[in-house]
C-alpha cells in the first residue's frame, strides 16, 4: 500500500450549536483534501441544539487522519463506525 492509496472511513460527528456557522465539513475538503459524502444528517435551519452528521470520508490514510485530528482539535465528538455497534 502506497501513501497515495485511497481509502474510506465512516464516522458520525456531533456539531455543537456554537459551530453551526463554521464551515467544519467544508474545511475537511478544502484544507485536508478529503472527499466527504454526507450519508445522514440532523440539523434544522434555525437549530438551537446540536447537529449530527454521518460522513463517509475518502482520501489517503494521512489525509483522513489529519482530518480526524482537526475534528478532535475542535473538541467535536466523533464516532468511528468500527468502534460502535449501533451502525
């Protein structure tokens, strides 16, 4: 496997209301070069609570790890599909 081999990872991420106006998912694409597919979401237009997104990330292992580090640095809750039984 080379560094340029594409891989996929499915995650679920909670976006707190304080981040609703921030381009969190867009930055995964622009800053980390990931392809992001939103497979499910719960976020109302005038939401007062948290939003939830099920994402399929595609990129190299390094790109995916860097994107996950970014989400963790924002202190967002992230669930890996491989580490949860309710997917």
